[in-house]
C-alpha cells in the first residue's frame, strides 16, 4: 500500500530514518487512506530511539512537546510519539502490544513507511471492510471518557455502525463527559459537524452512546413534540438530525463558514424544548421559539467561546424562520430589507432556512428563491452598502462622541437601507426630522 505524505513531513521522516528510527503512520491517516477519504490527522509512532534522542532529532523542526508525562511532540502539523505501555514510553515496544492501547480497531492500524506494509494486530482491516466500529480492549478503552463521544462522531464520519459491546461500554463512560475540559469536547463537536458524512447516524449515535446527556439542552429535544402537519418527520430530535444532514450538503469546504452553518443547524430549535405547548385545539405549537436564545448562547459560550462566532450564529437562530414567514405573509420589500440588516451573512441565513425546510420534508422551497431575488434587486445580497453618514460627519455637525452619536448612526444606516437612500444630503435632511440636535444653527449641510 502506498500513502502520499504531506511534503512538509518529508524532511522530518528523513531525519528520523537517518537516526535509525522505525516510523509507523498510525490511526486515522491509515484508516482514511484505506477508505479513500481525505486525511485530516497525521500521527506517527517512532520506535528505536530513546526519548532524548527523538527530542534531539525533532528540535531542528521547531517541534514542541505536549503533555507533561507522555512522550508526544507536535511538528509540521503532525503528532509524533514513542510507543507506550501503561502510559510509560518504551522505544522497543512492538506494535502488536502498542496497538492495544488505542481506542477502536480501525484506528489501531499502522503503516510502515519503509516497507509500505499495513500492520493489523487487532482485526481492524476486517472491521473496516464490514463498516464496524469496535473498541480494541474494554480495559484500556475506559481510560478516556471522551471515547464515548468519539464513537458517535466516527459513526457519522465513517458511516459505520457501532458494535453492541462497544455501545454498552460507551454508555458507562458517557457519564463522565461533563467532567472533561470543554476544549476536548469542542474538538469532537467540530470534527462531527465538519467531517460527518452521515450526520443523522452520528446524531442518533450520540443518543445511543449516552453522550448527548452531557448536553442537557440538546438532550431535551428528544421529548419535544411537533405538530404533525408541519413536521411529519417526528419530534424535534428527529427534525434536528435531518436538518444537520441537509446542512451538511451545503458545506463548502470552508471551515470558518461551515462551522457557523453547522452549529446554527445544531442549535436552531433549542427553544422548542422550552416553549412547546398545545393550543386551544390541542395542536402542538412552539410559538416564539426563535426568541429563546439563552440555551444556545450557553452552549456556544462553553464549547465555542468568542464574541465573533457568537455574533454570527445567534442572529441566524433568531431569524431562521423569517424568510418563510415573510414569503407566506406576502411582505413588502422594506420588510425584506429590514431582515437583511439583522444577520451578518445573508447566504448563511438562507442555507439554514433551506436545511430547516428540507429537514421537515419540503423539497420545493420557494421562500428561499424569493428572498434571494428580492435581496438581489435591492442590492443587499452579496454585501450591504457603505454608510452614507459616518461618525466624522456627525462630529462636524457638532454632535459629541458618545452613545447618542452611535444611536444616530445606527438610525441613519437603517433609514438609508430601508428607504434606498443614495444621496448623503437627502439622507441628512430626513434625519434632521428625527434628531433635533442635527439642526444646530450654522451647522454645515454635510
């Protein structure tokens, strides 16, 4: 078998081999290469060198060591480690023994760079062929609770099934997931959402392994009913799984963009678990669920912290139903212009609205086409217009810096967009009717 390595790793390989090391490519890189999938993680296991000798070989490549006890280095986008047994590095440990500490059999495959041979000590090749995810050994598998979540993630990423024995162990492990650092869980969520090939299977595997119980707001979706005529697919849990699958079809292999879309798909209906009630006719309704944003904000703040990401996702959650509502209400162009001002990325809003509709079984979604066409006609599709009135203009008019200046600027920009102003003087004249302080004696006309 031949695996094409990243060019950046070749000097590292040459230095290690010159030092007398045996180099094994291990884990996901071997698995994905055998499956014909893109390789995302390059992990190497190096034997035949002492810990000090390996560190000296890697020093010229700006390697940095990770972990206080484990002999693991990160260099050129790859992780390089010595074989270990019981957490203790052993440069002479055979792969057949080292493989026992890995999580799943399909991740316990190794590729010898020198010979091109695939090493399989635990039946990983057979499981790969049968599309089965199976733990290597129960006694070592339980060392890391994160493996319960990873099982669900890999089920969706590989489109495999999880064997029964592994399910039982994962359910016991999942109880400890809330105790793990949020950063470790974030990485698994990110991989699940960005790499998943079968998101519905991954979503159900989160429930199957018990991992979803670590995220109460998401687990609550399993008990949230929906009106059958609008959502024949079932409850909010089933709907969310379908929306995730539809959103995955709209990924563009742009991680910064795609993670916003996928997180919005994951969180878009959290409010339904809180506000769903029967109306006077005993029909389930979730009126106002788009306005219940606290559960999503809490999830993002813990696992995907950062004001920028929050500012992108929360408006999508708040307005994901608006394109459909405006279309069915036959709203005017000003209403569509107002919606355009609510979200940083109009394309992402329409992608989320489309995935939401298709997740409910609607293939033909005229509201999406109509909204896009109206925004294009208004010049609001690709980018919003530059502001005609700027802060320096208001300072020249004698407005002092402070909250009031910001209020006037926001109001001016909204008026500019909603009324399609193109001339600064005309806009300023309209604003003087709203803000008396713009009518100072002798003030320039901008």
